[in-house]
C-alpha cells in the first residue's frame, strides 16, 4: 500500500510540478520570463471579469434580474 502513495508522490513531484521547477530556476536569470505564466493568468482572469460584468449589465438593462426580497426561500 505504501508503494501506491510513493507513486502518487513521484507523479506530482517529478511529472506534474516539473514546469514549476523550470520557472524556479529561470527566475535566477530572467524575472520576466519566470513571471510570464502569472501574467497570462492575470490577463485571463481580467478578461473573464470583464465578460462577467458585461453579462451582469445586460441582465440589469433588460430588467431580468429578480430584486424581490422573497427571491430566495431562506430569506
């Protein structure tokens, strides 16, 4: 049974986290290169936030939002 857990450890440490080791060693030479993945995540999150706000505004202007106090049964 312990070999199963060692296999999981090996999978995560040597396979799935290998790209992060690359970025860790790259940071010593080039900070911008190591931070590229963070910038990509921030851009994707910002675009998702803009899309979400656009959809909320669309529902608000169409009057489809239920603003009544009894919109949820627990209220």
